[in-house]
C-alpha cells in the first residue's frame, strides 16, 4: 500500500472533514489509520505502528506453514 499517496491526497484535500468516510474505515479495519493520518503522522511512523501486530502474526502463522 502506498501511504504517501493517501497522506498527500489528505493534505491537499480542501474539505478535510469529508475526506474519510465509513467505507474507508471498513476497508482499513479500524479507525486507527484515519486518526494517524489526521494527526499528521508520517508514512514511516504509521508503518512502525504496524510492526508489533505484524510480528505477532508472523509468529502465529509459522506453525501453519507447510514449507520453510
């Protein structure tokens, strides 16, 4: 996912109150991404916030892998 495009669009959008809608939240899964963009977090900061969950998922999925 190219977050820089999304962040850039949000920054240049004139009516920020209407940029995000319920469908965006549904696609993102939670409101966290929307809140991070609204507060001005950078792409690197947003990706860093995903690290803990991704590592947890990688550990969990390891036992289901058929091949190394």
